[in-house]
């Protein structure tokens, strides 16, 4: 039997075309490009308003500064790139002509993904979309914080245990809830490419722990030397602590209120898993999301009571 491989990641691909996890990553990058586009425009406007004079001066004194005009160049080149791929999908794959907006182009490419994955330039497509996203992220100076949580407990498309590592992604944009995603620990592994939103972490956490225990029990297998986080022993298996900042975002409660609950011992203080701390700024206190959810609900009811009482008086 011949083993076919994905033209981009060289991982397993049943039909030899772009693999499921590469398609998934590309679709996610397209979503991100659409999401980040307004921030990129804002960066361009802000620079145009505040920087032209100094830019001219800097150029005469120090010579051209290639990074100064990056955001507008990035915007133009990303747009060209998206238009180019959309054109291929229209001309060669018979896709519909989308609305000429960045979200429109991104959505069109996302819905053509299953034809594009079979195109001869599929690897180049995936590569360039990932590159476009990375360039926008750099241009607007955004970097999501990523922290490994442990081995993926899922199975791949082929029913094999997933070789991926689950990474918690904390977006810079605080309006976006953190999510976890299955990522490759090394290029050759076959992964499920799953994505879990913050509400699913509680059920995912124990499964990651169970998978880690299982791998640790199979020391002879090569997968056991994945670099995994150490989950603190004193945390009960059914609790997956999250940071105060994350709990504040997820449950819409000010961080100060959560700290108050910890101080009043209404909330249990857990050590944070080492891998989930901010690089350079260690998060040492973790809280049980379920406890926070309960207290947040009580607080909301209390605020509601206070408000209606205020209205009556
Ligand atoms: Zn691939
Ligand atoms: Zn996985």
C-alpha cells in the first residue's frame, strides 16, 4: 500500500491532496484575515495621520525605512493575493463571483476550500494564506498568547489516536474568548485539527489529563516524550483552573471582583498549570470556571435586585 502525503505539511493524506488539518488551518487563517482587516485599516489611518512628517525626515536622515509603510503595503498585497486565488476558484473551479470586500473574498475562498485542496497549487494557496495572516498580525502588532495544554485526546480522520498537542490560544483582542486547538508537535504527525471554545474546556481538560496519563503509562512509545505541561497534583481531576484574567473575560466579571471572591474564600485558589502561564509574567493563581460561573450568576442576580429596588424608590 502506498502512503500518500499532504503536499504542504507532508503528513498523511488519504487522497494525496491537501490534508484535512491544513485545510482547517487555512480556513481559520481566512477567518482571522477578515477579523483583523478593520484593525489593519485602523493602523494605516493612524500612521497616515501621525507619521508622514517624521517619516519623510527619517528617510532623508537615515535613508529609506522599509518597515514604515508596511501596513498599507501589507493591505494591498494581501488583497491582491486573495483576489488572485478567488480568480482561480472562479475561472478553474466554477465558483461564484463574491462581493469585492475582504470578508467576502475570505468567505468565498473558505467555501471553495474543498475544491482548492485538490488544485495543483493547493500547497501554495495554504502557504500564502498563512503568510498573509501572519503579515497582518505583525503589521497590526498583534500576537495571540499560545500555551500548550497537553496531548490531544481525539482521534484523526483515520481513527488513529491523534498525535497533536492541544494549545490554548488567548487572543490579544479581549472581546474574543480564548479557544484551544489541536496543533502539530512535529511536522510528520497526523492530527485531528480540532478546535474547542472556552465553554468546552471543562470537559476537554479531564480528557487531556487522561490522555497524558495514558501516554505516561506507555513510556516505551515515542509519543511519551512530548513536552507536556505539569498539571499540579492538588487540583481535583474534574477541575481545570483558568487564570483570573480569562475567567473575567469569559464570565463578564471584573478581575477585581474575582480577586475579592478569592480573598473572601468564596472561590477556591488553585495553582495554575505551568504551561498556561504568561511568558515572562507567570500566572500563579487559577480558578475553577464552574465556581466562577456560579458566583457570576449570583452577582448578576444581586445586581438585578439592586437595580429594580432602585427603580421602585
Ligand atoms: Zn497537510
Ligand atoms: Zn488532535
